[in-house]
């Protein structure tokens, strides 16, 4: 047991400082570990019968595959979504372009634009009209307060200096479409998907016309969030040739907006989901055109910017989300460990070798003194004392456990002990004669 205790003591003395340094390094590194991503996020959308809500359901299903729960909050539109984000009552939101002018100190960023959302200007068909200025002194439905449609519509009305010459009504969706069909309003502006029921209903009604934006280029220059898109002839219904001619529209894009403190791992996961949902070719979008870092009013999220340049991180591409995030957290700990292990792996063996040899060499120092005395003129009592010292050294040597790789030096010491002992025996014989 004493031998093993000696070995453990050597190991402790040799490796102990290295372990202490490693523990300190881990403690320091732990201060820089990113927290794990939350397992629940809140997304604010739009009306429950709208496209935003339907898309949110798809995001909910995709994130559920990675054990992230998504709570969906319906709203009246983009303006309310921004308000919720500012109040920190939601983590992400669908926000229509043109809804907000961002302050420099905003805490909101965009993860990118998701798809074009056309602006449909329907009016009662009496004559073909192509400019907003032709609707002075008319009634126009422009959706309710808090909606993105109303915000953009008021900007366009202001561009044409019609603020005081047009009557706007807070009607949106099916209510706006029915009011137009009933003759309660002269026109209706709506920003929604071409698949929306109200759009299909109005496009297929002979009494309703869709405005062709002849000055689309001007609007897109005035408002960078707007894009010029084309609705091809017959694309809605080839048999009925709806629309009857190619129609130019203007369209903001829908942005996926997040707070700038959203966990980076969730940013990557949301953008991967966005690619899965919005990356396919649609009526106005080409394959892989979205999600896009373009057409944004909010600052582009830094993590999202890296995604558009390099894609998802290597680990998230090939590993389950939880495993990728765990390794990403732990790599902060591994870096200092590797940085320490490399030099320590070179330092510890020489130190351990020195520790082992030093225990043998200290006996050699005593042995050398006894050997030198063995050649002097000694009395029988002196020789007996020297032999006793040798016996004491040999006893101590037998108690020490030496690693196998150093046993040759251990045996050399014992051979040298016997050599000195033989010299002393010869000296004792000489004294007696």
C-alpha cells in the first residue's frame, strides 16, 4: 500500500497543477457559453383566415420536428405585429413591407423577405382607369387601423396628393370585397395572396376591374420596399382568359421580423424552415428566390446575413437540432481544453520522469557518500554503521513503487547498493586481518 500511495502522490503532484489550471480555464470559459435556445417561441401573424396565419401553421409544424413549440397569436395586421414586438410580447412576426419606418435605435431586425404580396386595386368597372388620381372624391376601402394594407394605401394616396379628396373606409378582406360588389364603395385596396378567396371572387366578377399600374416604376423608385411584378394574361383562368391582358402590379414583400436578441440557433432554424416553405416557384416568385436578404426596411439580422452568405452551420446541416446546439455550446469549453492539453502533454511526461528519477537520485547521493567512506581507513564499528546505513537505504528502496518504464534504474540502484556493500565487506575483512 505504501508503494501505491507513493505513486498516487507523484501523480497528484505532477498532474495536480495541470488539473487545477484546466478547471480554472473551464470556469473562465463557462462565462462565455451561450445559453441554450428556448424551447418555445411566440409568432404574431394576421387574421386567422389570412395567409400569415396559414404560413405560421407550417412554421409551427417544422419547428415541432425539432422540439420547439410555436405559439401563434392572430392580429389585425402588420402594424399591430410591430407593436407586439416592441412590447416584447412576441418573438417573431410577419410584417408587410412599407408598414414601418425604422428608428436607428430599433431592437427589431429582419431575417429576410419571404414572398411578394401583391397590392390589388379593384374598382367598379365603368371605364378603364390606370391612375389613383382618377379616384378623387371617391370612396375607397383600405382596411382597418393596424393593418399593413392601410399603411401602404395611405402612402400611395399621399404620393398622389389625394389625402383630402378621397374618402377612405376601414374595411378589409371579405368585408371590403362585399362592399365593392354592393356598390357601397367605388374601389378597394387589398394586399394579399392571389389565392385569397376575396381576390379570386373579385377577379372572376364581370362588374369589377383590376387596375393596371402604368406608373409602377415611379412607385418602386419612391418606395424601395415595393417591387414591380406582372400578372400574365389568362394566368388566373385560361378558359375565361382572366385577366384579359397582362397586368402590372406593385407588391411589397412579407418580412420575417425578429428581436435582435433572438437566439442564433433559432435564427438558423427559422431560415431553414423559410427555405422549405417559401423556396419553391410560385405565381410571382421563381425557384429559390426567397427567402431573400433584399426588400427589407428593418436592419438585416447579423446571423441571417451569415446564413445568406454561407448557409446553415455545418453541425445543423447534418445533426439533429438539439445535438448541434449542444456541441455548439460545448465547443467553447473544448477550445481552452485543447489549448491546455497540447502544451501539458509535452510538459507532464518530462516532469513525471524528473519526479521519478529524483527519488532514485537522492539515494545515489547517500550511496556516494558511503562509497567514498568505504575507501577510507575505518574501524570495525565504522564499517558496521555504514552497512547499517546501506540496509536502511535498501529497506526504503523496497518500499517505493517505481513505474515499470523506470524499473531498470531501480534495479541499477540495487546493484550499486550491493557493490558498495561488497566493498565494505572487503574493508571489514582487511581490518580484521
